[in-house]
C-alpha cells in the first residue's frame, strides 16, 4: 500500500498549483446500497466462531446483518481467484507456502484452522460471490489478482452493484478504471495529503468513492464536502461500544469490525 500511496502522493503534490475545479462526483460510480446509516463491514467475514475468509464466516456475516463482508483476493499458480489474506497459507491452514506457488488442486486440499471443529477450506471467489448475491455487499481487498478475470466473475454472478474494490497498488487503479469504470473504488490517502487543497488535487488524479482511516477533523470535513465517504478500521481485541462511539463522533460513514453482530446491534440502538 505504501508504494501506491507514495507515487500518487507525488503526483498530487506536483499538480497542486495547476489543478482545475474538482470534477462533479455525481457522475462517479455509486456505492452499493447499505441497510444501515453507518456502514458495518465484517472484517474477513464474521470470524468470531468460523475461520476468516471462508464460506462459513461469509454466511455468518450475512446472518448477523452486516452491510459488507471484507474479502481478501489472491490468485493460485494456475489462475484461480481465492479468498486469502496472507500471501502464505502457513498462519491459517495446515499447509505451508505461497498461494501464488500452488495450484487450485493443492489449495483445495488444505484445511483451514478453526475453533468450531468443522472442516473448512479456502474458497474460490466465485463461491463467495454466489453466497453474497442479493444478501450482502463485498468490500474487496484486492491483494493479488487479475482485474479482467475478477470483473468477469463479478459480472457473471450479477454482483456489479454490490462490490467496492480496495486498491493496494497504483497499477490496480489504472486497470480497474480501464476494465470497469463503473466500479466504486477505495484506497488510503498519501501521507502528504493534509488539507482540502491537497485532497482535491489527489482526487483529480485518483477518482475514488471511499477513503479509509482519515481521522483528522480538517480532512474529514474536506472529504465530506467533496463527496467522498470515509470508512474506519476499528477492529481490535478491545473494540466495543466505547471505541465505536469515539469513531462515530468523528463523522465517518462506515466501520470495519471483528465483532459485526455486536456492532449491528449497537448501530441500530445508537445511530439515528
């Protein structure tokens, strides 16, 4: 993520004195419909009981009423798109090695570690899409995958209006805008962006619909004025009503959590 931020940040800085008026955001891709005023994002699914990035944690995210399930996307050696956060399978499965060095047949034979004593495996992206259609949106953390194939599978599942893509590299932005200009995009802001003028310059070159983890009041206000949603990562072992309340008072539009069921209940009770 840092490489992408640094390159785009330099571009924004160079353009600071010559940027035209900010383009109309009304023409930009629309975000998927959400059930709650403050968007609830289930980090790697609802993995309180089921393992992260599995079909089970995705179903649990749907059942608890979250607006989005976060899915990390990677690619096997033979081109299969799979849900997996780490580049290696060591932490979450009974195997070892990089996903990119394994065939799908090797990946599908792995067992994902779990607490509920049921057998889980690494799912294909198409399986996640099928489960989510019409039930929950996808926050797609685009780790390492082919844009064209990803968009092909999204369209085949009828999920074109239920996905937001989180960008990790500069080339991902360019490719997504070429292949699927209607796809809502999200990324982090460069550290050089600290005020509205700099944010405007950045957005003239990087047309995103969501920025993550902005906490400075001036930037939050500027993002709101420029029509950009802000979602915060609040997942932590100690997260709860106190930290959620603090985040909500910053005026953000979405929260990513490891406790989606509890957060949904909290949002329904405390957010009008």
